[in-house]
């Protein structure tokens, strides 16, 4: 897949694999809400940013909708479902024309090619991921990588 044009917009897109970021395949709305607060502050997310939260199950999709109100929620079933749902957005929705910055909140190597392609087109790309879950390939592909630990935010009891 190829990305076509350089973007001229001044907007941010945040692509969040919530299962990866929380380190579990069974997410809860309360944990997502805690992560949302942490994420928005840590990334200085502007009010007009577009946020997409992806999962690989319909149950997690519902939890995401409750835990991150106002975000676009997407899902695809199966292995790497959340990743594939986010990559569909990158490759099918003219991201390079609509945004000047993309934040990938996932540590999965599957995003390396998209990160490189967007950067080559002049889009600023940042990876924001848990240190224990970030791929060496993705770290190498992106010019801006910020790592955090689970201790930086609290999961629900």
C-alpha cells in the first residue's frame, strides 16, 4: 500500500490500540478512562485532535466507547485486529492530506512501515507506547518515540 500526498493541514490524529496500551485483551471502561486522562496530559492533546481507539473484539469496543467518550472507536476481529483497523485508517482515509501530526499509541512492529511512509511525506509521527511492549523495529522507524511504564497511570482494582 502506498500513501500518496503531502498534507497541508494543521491537525493531529491519535491512533490508539487500547489493548496494547493497557497490556490486556480484556479492557474495562474504568481503565480506559484512567489511561485517557494520562494520555491526554502526557501528549498535550489539543481539543480539536481526532482520536481513534481500536480493539480486536466487540466487547472491548463497547468498553472503549464508554471509557473514551467522543473518540471514534473501531475494531476488527482476530489476531492484530486493532492494528489492522488503525492501518486501514492510515492507508484508506487520506491521513497524509488531513493531518500534520499522527501519534501511534501502540508498540507493535506492524506500524513501522506506515510510520516511515508518513514521515517521508512530511507528516510528523510520534510513537507513544509502554516500554515493555514497544518493538525495536517500530522504534527504529520513527523519529519521535516516547515510552512510559504502567506505573505512570493506575488501572482499576
